[in-house]
C-alpha cells in the first residue's frame, strides 16, 4: 500500500483499522487517532485543523475512525464523546484529548512527538 504522507487516513473497515494500526506501531511513529462521527458538530469544526496538522507533520500518522462505522473499535478504546483524540506510540496509549480543543491537541502532539532515538552518530 502506498504511504499516505501528510494526510488523515480514514479507516472504514476493521481490517483497514487493524492494518493501519499495525503499520503505525511497527513504524515507531506517534499515531493520532481521531474518533469522530458524521453528525458531530465539533468534529466537523476540528477536521480541517487536523488535516492542516497532518500536512505540516507528515512524520506522524493521523488516523480517523467514525464511531458509528466502527462501533467495536470505539467500544474497545472506551470512546464516550466525540471528537476524542487518542495518541498511540509503539502500541501504547500515551495520551487522550476529548473535545475539539485545538490547543490541547497541539500540546499533546508536541509532548509526545519525540524524534525516534538516533544512535550516537559521533561514534565512528
């Protein structure tokens, strides 16, 4: 599958979700999962902001899950309000932002967006 750099990847099936999450976990990149719903006003408000963030941070993985489309995923992840952003690193949930809170979203990304550890390049 072609890498979708700099965009929000929508997961419409359980297989898609599992594949994207597995790929993301293997990459050791920070994953930002947007749990959303088509009927949710705040979700519609934050979507263009999230898309803009994805364009500016192509080194992160942005996934989008419609809670009505993938109810089991939303239940597994204990999603109770939309939008909920879950931050995942190497398969572990490291943070969560509930609501269309642009500043909190940016702060959480900044907090967890640590570059992949680079082995000492000075040693030669």
